[in-house]
C-alpha cells in the first residue's frame, strides 16, 4: 500500500466517526430540549449512511488532505426546528454547542485509548503492523475531533459558532445576522478556500483556529502519555 493510501485509510474512519457523533449530538440535545424532529426523521442513529454527505464527508476532506490544506468536512445537517424548542434563542445555542462538545469528549476517549495502546501493545510511532495502523487512526481521531470542534465554533454561518453569536446578540441584531445564513456557505467557501488560494498569507484557519487547536492537542497527547506511563 502506498504511503498516500495508507494515510488516507487511517483518516477516513476517524473523520466519519467524528462527523457522525457531531451530528447525532445536535439532534439528541435538541430532542432533550423539546424538538424531536431528528428522531422522527430517523437521524438519531450512529449508522453513518444516514449522515454521510458524499462530497462533504469523503471527497472534499480527501482532496484537502492530498493538497496538504486544512482538512474539514460536513455531514447532512441534522434538522432542528427552533420553534419546537422550549426557549429557542438559548436552546439553539446549546444545540449548536453539543456538536463541538461531543468532539472534545471523543478526543479525550481517543487519547485514553492511544495511551493504553502505547502501554500494552507498544502502539507508539515506532510500532509496526496492526499496532502502528491503529495508533495512527487514534492519532488522527484525536486531531480530527479537536480540529472539528474548534473549526465549527467559527462565528461564520453555517458553522455552529454562528448560532452561538446569534443567540447572544440583541434580537434585532440577531435577525440581521441570521439573514447572512442564506449566503453562509458561499461566504465560508470564499474565506476558507478561495481567498487563501488567491492571496498568499491569507490564512484564517491557520491563524485563528490553528493556535487553540495546537494548544488543546498538546494537552490531549499529554493525557495519552500519562496513561501510557502509569
């Protein structure tokens, strides 16, 4: 297996699991807060085929990885009807935060498992065979979940951070901000892919998301080391 295929094989599963749990967390919290829409439509499922978007979950992340650009993606959004929530402004913020929160929990689980693997099976960077492949999957699992959590907190529609901003703004300002959501995808595409490609040095992901991601990753890998050396 070529190195490119090996790296891709160790990235696809962590990415799919991270995205699926992210979406299910949105739907589950929405249900707990009064909106069962996701459950009614069969979206509170860990079956990836109910959530995977062929372009956003597989093709785009793969191309970004091959191009050595920041890897991100999306799944089919879990439907949430704000009007069915008990307190729409507050609850939409909680629903939005549930996705990134689930990714941070998954990253912690990944760090524990990586530590245990290193301790019991020698699954460190120098391990061979299956142990090395599993270790790479866990390394990617931690990295993908941390990046996905913080990336989604960007205050740009349609990311989760935009729902938090909208909930914190005064109602009139929130209504105006909400209208940006209609062009949110194109705005995100322009800011995160088109402009960085056209303007050298314009790197909002690297400059805004990169430092906190690296800081958090350091703590997660410290946790893995702690578990490995207990």
